[in-house]
């Protein structure tokens, strides 16, 4: 009897152990499924899952997706998170403004209408405000974002695919369970029948990551798929300039004609930026192209130079005029339409936006102008470059630029690395000291977080001759082109090299006055141009044509690391 009791106890103990093991395995399987939440489809609950480009981003949604009849609404916050971080509510016109790649669109909060790159279009629905949240019908933006959308009601999944991305499909060769991971124990997220089509996301180490017809993402063994075909090729954006940009500005006043450059060639230069466009006192775009400007464009194209003319807001009284344009969506669009029309009319390759002397409080609205201008220009296959000053300086000269946004949106941001001590300075100093240029560049790269290959470093082909009286006061400042420096400095004046500035410095007496100059020459410019190679920048720009020495362009081409 005693042995029988012990045998029963042992059996009971084994049963308990088996139950405990089963419970532990169940818990482990639950934890594995929980950790695989990238692939969990919420099933019978009310939340719609969102899969963008084969990734389940449901957990990143800030607001629920709203589905009304055939209309699918996504919140403005979520569109900003997934597609357009610069999406903007234009309260004056009661509309939403969104940009993406080469499209800018407005969608009304009142009427079933929208515009895409300035062209009006009727819609089936419009944006709406629900519980203090703006919702936008995603289907209406398919041409703006370049997407395909599909709502799968059975699995409550909304899929969004970018039409510019490659898509591959295959056939399932056997009834198969789709797993959340490639691990031995993993959750089944879907089941697929033999002969079904699936989207193949990746195929590695014996497992294929797929998306099923239900919109669910998971893994099957690679030997369970066949007939893999590319159903959509990837569309890659081609750059207009391969390699580094070598730009030269060609400046002439608004009342002057374009120069006659026939017979001239500039070794290594691939972009010219003539001073063609400017705003008048009414904020209207004007030009001084004329017959000679057309001949200039023809000369440039015949020599293989792209033409990115300057668009300037220079002149007295332009501070307020510029401010009024920047703060009004309709006025911004009017100017943008004038610029795009001019690009077509004159067969241009891009533009160089050179807006200076702006209000600090207009910084964000100037960024809006660049955000809204860039898609229109890119839609024509042209280039947008934007000039900015060094990060530190006065309100209207430096603090009026959001360099991070400009550098993010435009094709190129041009750092005008000169006038460290400019025409209004009360102290004599260098036009562009090496240490100042490099420090500013590091701020562009590290503080402003701009991609290095989008930064063009602009160098000066001039310096300044400063005249101080016996009290040390500045009484004269004269710009001197690098080709004329040796003509200005008297003979037998000692030049002293400054290692920090990487420039020669001269100082001499003229009567009771003292003359000072920090010299720009091939040696100093070579040091600054070297920063383009060191920091892998997008290129170099030179201010300004006709200030250069005889062999400067050959020197520049050889110094740049093409």
C-alpha cells in the first residue's frame, strides 16, 4: 500500500510539472507575440492599422484613422509625421498647404477643391476639423505624395505604397502560416493559401519577408515563394550637376545690360548666376535680361554652363516689401508663379535666391517661401539654391535665416563666407578669415544639421583696404578685387602671414593715416577651397566675375577635388 501511495504521488507530481511547463510555454509564446507588435494586426478592435511601404506604423499614429463611407481621413499631425513635416495651416484662406518632392498642394477646409502646383482641381471631399483636430482625406493627396492607397475592411488595414519605390511580387507555392519573426517559436500573423500573390519585401538567410493580401507583414521560408517578378521599378532622382558645383556669380545692376561673354571660357566652371531678377517696390518680379541677356544664356549653354540666375530683393525699402510678401500665402504664390514662368520663358536651369536684409521675425515665413517655391521649380527639373550668411550676426543680416529648414528643403544652400568685417564695420578686419569660415561651416554641419553635399561654400574674389586716422577711427573702406591687389599695395611693403586666418596682412602709413589690408590671393583662397574637400561639401561659388586673376579658373579647377 505504501508503494502504491508513493507511485500516485510521483504521478501527481509529474502532472503538476507538465501543467507548469505548459503554462510557462504559453507565457513565453505570449511574450514573443507581444514583442512582435510590428506585425500584430489588431483584428476585431476598432483601430485601423496603417502599413506604409510595408511597415506597420500603427503604434506611431497620434490620432485614429477615420473612415466615412469611402473616404479615409488621416490627421494633419500624422501626415506631418509620415509625409510632410512642413504641412501648414493657412488660416487666412482656411486651407491646408502640404508639399512633397515636386508638388505643393492646398486642400480646402470648406469646399471640395484643391490646387496642385497652382492648378485647381475638384475633389470628392475636403479637409475637416473634428474634436479640435484637422483631418485630411488621404486619397485626395495621392498625386501629391505619389502614393497608392488600399483599405482592407476584413483585416482593418490601410496600406499606403510610394509609387516611386520598387515593388516585387511572388506566388505562394504551398499553404503556409506567416510568422511574426524567423525564430523557431513565433506568432502566426496570417495564413496564405497556395497560389496567392504576396508582396516580397526582402529575402535573406532562407526567409522571405512578405506582405499578404490582408496587409499583414511577416515571414515565410524562401522555398515557399516562386515566380518573383518586379512589378514596379524604383524611380531615382537624377542630379543636374554630377560631382561638385563650381558656380560664379555675374553681377550687374538692375539698370545695366548683361555682359558680352562671347569668346570667354572658364575652366572647371559648370554654373553661372547672372543678376537677372529683382523685386520692385511693389514686390513684383522684374528682370533686366533683354536681348543681351538672351545672348548671355545662349553663350552659357553653348559652353556647357548651367544658368541659375539670381533672384534678389535688394534696394531701399525692400525690408517691408519682402516682409509683406513672406507673410501672405497668396503673395508668396504670386511671386512663385512669376519665377516659374520666367524659368520657362528664358530656358533656365535653376535659380539662386538671394534675399537679404529681412526681419528676424519673418524667419519662419521666409522658410515657408522656400518650402513652397522648391517643389514648383523641381517639378520642371530645375535646381533651387539659396544664399545665406554666417550663423552669427545681426537680426536682419544673419538671424533672419532658418538654415536647417532651408538646407533641408532646397537643393543647395550657399554659405556666403565673406564680409566677416564688411562695408558697415567700425573695425578693420579680414573679409574672410580661415578660422571664421571653418567655425561657421561646422555650425552648418553640426548645429544646423545640414547635409554636407548640399552646402556650397562661397568665396570672395576681393578684399578691403581700410584707412584709419591717427585716432584709430575708420575713415575709408575700399573694396579691392584680387586682380588689383598688387597694384594697390605700394612696393617694398612687408607681408606677414597669419596662420589662424591663413592670409597675408599688410600695414603701412600714408601721411598721418594708417592703411591695413588682409590679402586674398591664391594662397589664402586655396586654404578655404580646401574646406570643400575636407568636409565633402557640394561645391564652391565665387563672388564675383571679373574680379579674378588671369589664371584663376584653372587654379580653382585644379584645387577642387573633382
